[in-house]
């Protein structure tokens, strides 16, 4: 009875993985970059949504294997969360949200171009009818009664099946028991029956497994597409959460720099206040120092609020319940990794990197598979241009049996093979005592065939468009890789400049502080130096974060994201984010 029962789908699971709780210590969530990737795989809702895509595709495949048209199911790849601030950073993969869809049978939901695909699931049917009829007679010569009464019991069963190459067959058995009130019958009551086999074969339109099995082949391709779609969602989500994490690290470092700026401004304010009290400094210098102190405190408040907002965004991306749970909402994230300064490693040759990206990027593989599926659909659409030619044959074995009446005895039918019970009927059918044969063909030729011609040319034009779009995607891959390489070089140059600027600002402040202590400089100059140093430190932190974003962007453009972060697609599909880190004891891990 399983084919006739509904199958249950488990309810969604909104519980986070145990990894998240294991990383919380004393109100803090200690995270490494490895933990962020693992938590995103296990808990991110966008990733969990894509885990349903292969399940949906398998159900549509089952539908196609039964002869049903394809359904468009699933959802596109969701773009990852954005940081509170990404100053001057451009990330690759802006078109990810539109990628990932497979190919349906005719470009829409529950539509079909080309010859209709027969039902491929076998069918058993049964019929029973019990009837009593009374018919007044105007001619009693035929029936011997004014009112002809007949009691009938009819039974019929059949088995039907179609095959991919265009053959359809129906085997049916029927019998009818009849009892009448007429004395003019040789057998009464009597039972008639037959065993019938009907065969129909499409010879032109609808012929061949390539035509009738195209939906199955297309949906098997769509299964590959859903796997690539899940892979693309992993890449998109992992890249996004890593950007969130490294921005959080930069925000934490910016807070430390702003705290140092407040401390320095406080020290200047206290020193100026003492010097004014002893009469060695004008009172206006206290005002200047106090103004700088409040400005530094304001920058610190802004930096801290940015950090808190970034924590909220990151926690929401790593949890299925977001920040709705009180436990997660109250914890603070402590990033255990530190952004490593840019190195001088060789990026590689452009042509080799472009070739690598063309091989690894899921978008390219999806486009190629969808183009193959469109060509599979075209086979069926082209077949609809042919006339309809069917060959058919029917073989029937008949039988009749019943009880001999007085009329039959008088007619000398006592030894008739028709006299007997139900077993006699079955014996006649099995021995083929009364066979029927028929065969023939049916030809239907459309004289203009405009709809089929239009469907074929339209589909062919769409394939040409898809071929151009594939080339466009390949061209865009080159642009992505080249821009990512340029972005990485630019980010490194900006970091080098920011680091040099911070070093010079620190040296300038230290020199002016010495001059100020000797009376050779002004408090205004020291205040200005403090502002410049704070801004230079913030710029250096942001430049390091931008370099990390540029590296992540290059990995995404090359399709290396999963390899670099040691992510197995098979394990991720099962909800396993990989081995757990040591939490707060992991140390300062370099990315």
C-alpha cells in the first residue's frame, strides 16, 4: 500500500548545533575563522534551505520516471549578510542570487513541449457491474415473452503499461454472466468472456527513448545542478561570514586604537591642567586638550557601537534562531584570530588562474549542464515536427459456456462444448478455441504544422542565447579574476601606505610631545598629532581588513573557497562543519 500513502516530511529543525554552545565561556563566544566557517555550515539558514534542493530534485525525478512533466522547484542562491561597514571594498559574486536553477520540460511549471510523454507507471483497473433489466417486447417471436427480463453480472480487469520506446500494451480479461426469462435460448444462464491484448507502437512522432525519456535525463541533470547550487551557496555564505569575522576583528582592533587615543588625550589634558595651575601654560591649552579628549571619546563610542552591531550581524548569520535566544543575544564575541599583514606571495599567472576558475566555478558548470538539458528537450520538440504514425494489433480469445435448456436438448446440443461451468469458459480461452485477430495503422499528417515549427525554432533560438550567455559568463569569470587580482594588489598597496602613515604619525607625535615638554611646540600641535595618529591607526586596521576581503574575493573568483577552508561538500550536506577547534584555548591563529 506504500504507493498510495502520503509520505511525511520532518519538520524543520531550528536548534543550533552543539558546537555553538561549546564555544561559549563566561558570557563570551570565542571564535576562530575555522569556527565561523563550521558554524555557518551547521547553522546558517540559507545553507539549510539549500539542503532541501537535492531532496526536491529527487522527488521531481521520481515524477519524471512515472511519466509526469517536470516541476520547477527550489530557490536561488541567497546572497550572504553584509557587514556594518565595508569601506571601499567590492566583493565578487553579485550575480549569485540568480544562479542555480535547473531546466524544466518546457521553460515553466507543469508544461510540456513536444510529444506527450506516456504514463510510465503500470496501471491495474477493475470493473464490476450488476444489472437487472426488464424490457417490454413488441415482437414475442424472438423472445417468447411480452417482457424480457435479464439479470447480468459483469466483471472486468486490465493491466496497462507503456515503455519509453513508444510501445503501449493493455491486457484485459472480462466475463459476463447472463440469465434471462426467455425459453428461446440454447444456454440459460450462460457466461461469456474474453482475454484481449492490445498493442500500439508509435513509429514517427513519440518514437524512441530519447523522446519519451527526455524528462528523466533532464531531471538527472537537474540533480547535478542542485548539488552545484548547494556548493555555490556554501561558497557564498562562507565568503560572507568570513568577511563578517575579519571585519569584527578589525572593529575590535579599532576599539583598542580608539581606547589608546582616549588614554593619550586624557594624559595630555591632565598634563596641561597641571601646567596651567603652576602658571607655565595658557588656560586655552586646557580647553584644546579637553576638546580633543571629548572628540576621542566620541570616536571610541562610535567604534564600540560598530563592534556591537557587527557582533549582532555575525551571531545572526551563525545561528538558526538568530539573536532571538537570550543566551546568544547577551554574549559577546571574542575573535581569537588576528589579521595577518599582507605577504609578498606570488598570485600567479592570469591565464592559469582564469582556466582554474572556469573549471572550478559552479556557475560555469551549471550553465553547461543546463545547456545540455536544453538540447535534450530539443530532441522531443524536434520530434513533434513528424506526422503521427501508429501501428496497432489486437488479439482476442473468446469463450462461452452455460447450462443447456430444454430447447438445447431438443436441438441435440447435449454434447456441445459450450455446455459446462466457469472452468469450461477458461479452458476455451486458454485453448484459443474462438480467436480474433486484427492489425492496422493510423496516419495523421498536419498540412502546415506551424505550431511545431515555431516551437522548434523558438527553442533553438533560446539555446543560441544560452550559448552566448555561457560565453558571457566565461568572459565575466576573466573579469572577476582580473579585478580580484588587481583588488588584492591595490589592497596590499593601501595597507603599506597606511602602515607607513601610522608609523610617521607616531613618530611625529612623539617628537612634538618632546618639543612640547621643552616648550618648543604648542599644545595645539600635539592635539593635531594625536588626531592624525588615531586616524592613521584606524586606517591601518581598515586597510588590513580590506586586504583580507580582497583575498577572500580572489578565492571566491577562482572557486577555491571550499578548498582553502577545508570544507567537504558531502560533509556539509550532512550538516557537519568539520572538526571542532579548541575554543578559547586555540591561541592566536593566523588566517
